[in-house]
């Protein structure tokens, strides 16, 4: 699996879970839902976004390394 395919897989899964959470939120409207979102969903969103950014950065680094080795 390449970094790009990992990026796209994680991105697709993130989109799917956000859509499912939106669907759940339509019917789950109490303090527990708000706490769950605050304690789990929002931090997970931040972690996934950070992971996606890191994957893109790693892809750039590895591409640069490959280019450097191919020029030598």
C-alpha cells in the first residue's frame, strides 16, 4: 500500500464516519450525545486531520528522497 492510497483510504473512511455521525446526531439529542461528540468525535476528527496532513508531508519527503537518489 502506498502513502497516497493510505491517504485516500483514511480520507474516505473519515468522510463515511462523519456522515454516519451526522445521521446518528439527528436522533440522539441529549447531554450524552453532546458529551460523546466533545470527548470522542471532535478529538478523533482532529487526529484524523493531523494524520492526513502527516501522510501528505511524508509523501513529499519520500518523493524528494527518491528524486535525490535518482539524480546521483
